[in-house]
C-alpha cells in the first residue's frame, strides 16, 4: 500500500472514532438532561404550593391540608373563635345549690317520721336553712298544717307546701309601671357590690331588644373606675351612656340622661347609682335627690326603683330593703347571684315580709344571665327532680 493511502486510512479511522465518541457523549448528555437529578426532584415536590395539592384531594383532606398550611404559616395565631350568643340561663340551673340543700332537708322531714310534730318541725328547719326567714318559715309550715290537718302523707304535704310558697310569691306580683310615650326611667339602688351595675347592663341588653333604645346614666360618680366599668358594659349591651367626671353630682348626670332621652324619644333610661351602706346618711340623701331631680324633669320618674340584693346576703336583705325603702319608694327587687347561693329561699322571705315584687333574678356574670322572675316557675324549679313528676311537668326548668 502506498504510504499516502495508509496515512489517509488512519485519518479517516481516527475521524470516525472521535465521531463515535462524540455521538456517545452527546447521547449520555441528553439522557442526563431528560432524567432530573434526585436532589432537584425533592425540591420541586417541597415547593409545590399547598392549594394545588388540596385541589386534587377530597374535601375533608383539602380542609385538613388548608388547616395545616395555615397553622404552619401562622403558628402563633390561634384560629378566630366566633361565639354564638348563649341562650338565657335556666332558672333550674341557677337554683341548683338552693334546691339540693332545700330538697334534701324536705325529703328527710317528710320521710324521717310519721309524727306530725316532727314532720312540721323538719319542714320549718328546711325553710329556715334555705333562708326563707324564721317568721315566714313558721307561718308557711303552720298554713300547710292548718290546710291538711292530720294527713301525714308525704306527697300531700309536699304539694301543699309548694302551693303555699307559690301563693306567697305570686301574692307580691304587681304589673310594672307604664310610662306611656315618655321614657321609662328605672333607678337601681343597693349596697356596695350587690350587683347593681352588672344587673343594669343585663337589663340594658334585654330592654333594648324588647322595647328599643336605652340610655344609661352613669350616676355612680363616687367609686373610682365605676364609670369605666359601666362604659364597657354599655358597649357590650349596645346602650348609649351619659356621664360626667368622677366626683360630679349624680343627680345632674341622671337629669342629663332623662333630658336626652326625652329629646331623642329614647324608650328606657337606666340609672346606675353608687353602692352605699344603709348607715351612710349623706349617700342615702343623695338617692333622694336623684329621684327628686329626675321627677322634676319628667313627672312620675323614676317610674321604677329597684333594690338589687345579693342573694348571699340572706336575712340582711330584709333590713336593707327597709332602710332603702325609707329613702326612696321601692317598686321591685332584683335578686342577683342566685346562682352562687344555697339560700335562694330568701326570695320567699322578701315576698312574704316586704310585699315587694321580685322583678328579676341574676343567674351569672354574663349579659344573658338575667331572668324575669316568675313565682310559679321558681317553685317548680325549687321542687324539680324531687321525683320524676316535676321534671316532666316543668321540663325546661330541670337542671
Ligand atoms: N355569680 C354571679 N355574680 C354576679 C351576678 N351579678 C353580679 N355578679 C358579680 O358581683 C360582683 C359585683 O357586681 P357589680 O355589678 O359591680 O356590683 P355593684 O352593686 O354595681 O357594686 P358597686 O358599684 O361597687 O356598689 C361582680 O364581680 C359581678 O360579676 C350574678 O347574678 N351572679
Ligand atoms: Mg356599680
């Protein structure tokens, strides 16, 4: 072979070899590009936006995924809790402590002995322990005995006792005042911490929904922070508030509120007053002044003056009612904190001794925890769950 031919063959062979190598490298390169590296693949999945995953998932899983996504994005922010307004508390729940105490003793009295003297002694004790008051308790027991004579059947005695208590409670009933087209003015009075402001706020919320607009007079200008406390409650209850600075004349605040209510045709004015002891003569005089000034602006006002009593006060409630009643004519009682006492029987004592209607009872610390007082309902609740009968009869009262 000619040396030139040999050289040419070598060049061609080398060219073909390197071409093959080049093609091999090219194939390998394109294969690698088509198959993503493991690292790259993980990053892509992690970076998938959650909603895309959620869209393909079933509804429940989607919700869960969304929750997890939200939780991980805002770990320290709790989900907003939307609270539905609570139903008003049932009187049976509020009376639980009183009922347990009272019914246990009544049951023991009725079943412990067949002797009439012992039965009625036990009844008196049960009533006194529930804070009905000694005098009223003896009177009630005597009335039941006079009615039943020698009948010692527990059911008959129990039913007669119930009827007697109901008669006392309904006997003090009186229709609330009617202010006609003028605003209805209600003044709340009572000793320190009885529950005046809380009760007033509950009333504001209730009367607003029942009667329309409410103006609250911040006439407790005596206690530090009383105005601020009332302001918070008025915001919650959706009531307007008329105030002046601490230390100003409470009668002037009440006057302003009534004047504004007349001008704006507001339906109800509620006057909050400072807590006072019966012995604080100046403060008792101040109450008279508020009533006088308000009455001058709107004849007949205050149409209602309600004494707020702490149900835990027991028999002291009667002396409070007497002293406050001497200062301003009381037209009703509101018994606050009935839920926190085993001595709810004081309601019976108040109705029996004072002949003042119990208008409302407070059954807790929230706006909804106010219940219009109904003597019959109260008695049903008091005796409920003694046996199956009353629970069935009164249904909703049962705790
Ligand atoms: N459990 C319970 N607590 C109540 C009720 N009513 C009021 N309270 C509580 O009793 C305390 C006193 O209530 P206030 O309404 O401030 O009493 P007040 O009579 O206005 O007090 P002063 O203005 O200081 O005389 C508060 O802690 C209330 O939450 C109720 O019906 N049940
Ligand atoms: Mg107050």
